[in-house]
C-alpha cells in the first residue's frame, strides 16, 4: 500500500509542479517578460544582483515582490516533494545511503533563503543593498546544488535499481 501512496504523492506533486509552472507563474512572467529575475538565475555572483534588479526596473519590481510573497513561497515545497519521493523510494532498493534525501531539502532551504532575501532586496532597492546580495547568491547556489544533486541522485538511483533487480531476476 505504501508504494501506491508514494506514486500518488509523486503524481500529485508532478501535477502541481506543472500547474504552478504554467498557470501560477504565467501572469508574473508576462509582467517581467524579457527581464531576468533572481529566481530565474542560478549560481549568480553578488555583483549581478543590482543589474538584475535594474533590469526589472521600478515598473516590474512590485509584480516580482507579489510573486515572491505568494507563488514562490509554495513552489519549493512542491518541487521538493517531487524530488524527495523518488529518492526515498529508490534508495532502499538501490542500497544507497539515506542521506541522499537531504539534497531536495538543501534545494528547498536554498530557495527559501533566496526568496526571503529577494523580498528584502526589493524593499531596499534602489538604496544600499548591504550584504543581501551575498545571501541571495549563497541561497541561489544552495538551491542549484540541491536541484542538480537531486536530479543526479534520482538518475543514478534509478539506474542502480534497474541493474540490481535485473541481475536479481536473472539469478532467480
């Protein structure tokens, strides 16, 4: 039964991921069309923050702040669940360490750090941004490492699971 629940959870998270990607972020994407946002850029340098905010300009910053306060506070949980379920499901069968489940958690924590820092940056812009660009850059890097690490872990775990069970089936 728990396998069925994992698949149901995965499918619900996948559906929510695609729904948010298309319908919830869509109106905000139209507002800052053609302009990079902090969330849409991964592994950026602290020196890149002000040019990104300058590119959004005062016209688009209020829309970006609304996106950060609403949609982008729920989205990390959705993609985190979408990444966590396959890792937790495949790790025992692949005889992989349990701590791989920390990768999606790193992505979620990094994304929240980036989101809260982006909100603070927007509030302080165009004045002195202080150390916030460094915090946003660290959050973005953590999110990127967590996302890429999670995707790599899922691919390797799936391959290990297939190899393990195909050799087990041949032996039986």
